[in-house]
C-alpha cells in the first residue's frame, strides 16, 4: 500500500464513522505519527508504506473512529500560535477563545485608549482549565502578573505543565471561583466559564459530550450559572477601573450584559463578535 493510499483509506474510514473533517484528520494523524509535514507527504505519497507504519497509523485511525478527539490522540492543541497539552481533564482550547485573549491583550498593552493604563496588570484567570488564556496573555503581554484558578486539581496540573512548556510564570491556585483567592483584588478578571445549557449537552458532538470534562461544559439550566457567580463577586475582587472580561455563547450577550448592569458597579458593557459574526466576548470596567 502506498502512503497516499494508506491515508485515503484512513480518510474513508473516518468518513464512515461520521467524523468531521475526515481528510484533514487522516493527514494530521500521519503527521503526528511520522513527524512529517505537508511537503514531505507530497514527496513520499507514492512510496510504499511499510507494515509497521500501516499498523501504527490504522491504530490511530481506529481511536479516531471511536470519536476520541484528535487532540486527545495527539496530546496537543495549537492556540494563539502556542502549543498546549490537552487531555480529558481539560476543555480543548477553541479558536473562538482567541478573541477573548486578543481583546484583553489590547487593553493590557494600552492599545485600547478607553481604559486606564497600568504599569503592571494583575490578572485573575478564573476556570483556567488548560491554562490557555493565562499562558497566552503571559506570553504576549510583558506587563502582566497572572493568577490562574480552577476547581479541578487535574486541570491545574495540566495548566502548570503548559505554563512551563511555554516558559511563563503563573501563580496557580485551587478552589471554587473566588474562594481560591480570598479577598485579593485584581486589575482584570478574565474567564471562559462553562456556559452550555444542561439540556443542550446531549446534542453536542460525541467528541465533546463523551470525552471532554462535563464540569467545563455544563452551565446549568439557563447556561448562566457561572456567569451569575462570577459577575456577582467581581466588584469585590476588582480594583478601580478594573476589567471584567468573559467569553460567552453566541446567544448570551444580552443576558450576561444584564447581569453586569444589575450590579451597578460597571461602566458601559462592550460586546465583541468573533470572526463568524457571533457575539463572543463581553467586557466592562469597574466604577470603583
């Protein structure tokens, strides 16, 4: 069997298993196994794949056929141009979350003139999971001190490895939201909390509902369970003109904005859309 025939066979198997992007996944599994890139694949496409390579490759295909996420097979995910370790204990970082990182980085670096500049920004990353948000901010912003918290010890262990791998210093604390940091205050609170409505979870892809941590997905009956807690506690944990920035589901902007307004502790609520034109980030500055 030629290399190209092997990959095509893998693609067809993934297609029959109803995997999204079967062609891409079939190639990515080959790259993961061999360390090759697209150019090397082009050069080797008509070479014979030895039996050992075929056996290893189709073992990976079999795992993907079982709807195990590609990222759990490879063990990594790219985010903000960085590589993150992922596993079943953390949510796989999505491209949508890059919008949250990009918008908060603009504020931290002083690129958004509407907000009070600071020499150093003390940032609290709530529900940090893999650490993608905090690690990325620490890499692209020089003037930050990041504290990252999560309720899951396994998630924190993964986040610590990602911080070390990406050569950034972050303080990690374990606890339920603000309980992890006591009475400490910050210049910014940033979070991508669980926000899927409970009744919607059975409708998610098998890769998500079966293999990603439920505690990182389930946002309660209305999807707002964690937003209510984060917003309610934010005024006590933000310094004057500190920023609260949250990733949201595409249909949650109005509800989350209302929660922030009801505290009467923030200036105008801002909503940022993602590349698909969906509402994705809500942020506001504390009055005092």
